[in-house]
């Protein structure tokens, strides 16, 4: 009986826990409630789609105009097979001419840049010689020292000064 006496408190605790669990557990919704919720969700989604469809009917005219424009453009664009050999040769000649002009323009710009760099180099040499010959105690030397204050270097000031004299 000792064994039975130990089980009585455990049985009572187990019974209490079972009762508490059943009282505290959330009630499981009935099938009808689930069906009602599902039906309400479906109706809400249908109403949303219906309102979206009402809004999307307005841009339909824009879509029609766009489709019409696309069809017109497709009719106007001539397929390559329909281009005559003369037209094809003319297009090819025009493309080659455009390529030749672009190449010539690039070469001209490169030559211009080289000439500008050479001119800048010559002007730098000339400015260095001019600075060596400049007497800082002369009027021109005094004026130049004032002029050069706004430059990073006297050489840069001399280059700009001589460039202005040449132009």
C-alpha cells in the first residue's frame, strides 16, 4: 500500500494539470468558423481584383494607341530581305564613309593635341630662359613678382605671361 499512497498525490497532481491544460488551451475554431473566415478572405481578394480591373480599364486606350503605333512602325521598317542590292550597297558605302570620317577626326584631334603639347613645351623653355634673364630689381622684375604671387610657381606665371604676349 505504500506504493499506492505515493501514487495518489501524483495522480491528483496529474489530474489537476490535465484540468488546467484543458481550461487554458485555446478553443479550436469550428469548421463553420474556418469556412466563414476563408470565404471572407476570398471575397476581399475578389473585391481588390475588381477595383484593380476598374482602374486598369482606363489605360486600355493608351495600350491600344501603343499597339497601333507599334504596328505602324513594323510596317514602315523594311526587312533586310526586301532591301535591293543597290540600296544595300549605298548603306554599306555610307557606313564606310562615316567610319572613315570618324577615323580622320580622331587622327586630327590627336595631331592637334601633339601640336598643343609641343607648343606648351616650347613656351615652357622660353619662359625658363626669360626668368633667367629677368632682373628682379628692374621695374619689369618688380611687376612680375607681384603678378606671380597669384600663381603656384613663377614658371607658371611666366608661361601665362609670355602666352598672353604672343596672342
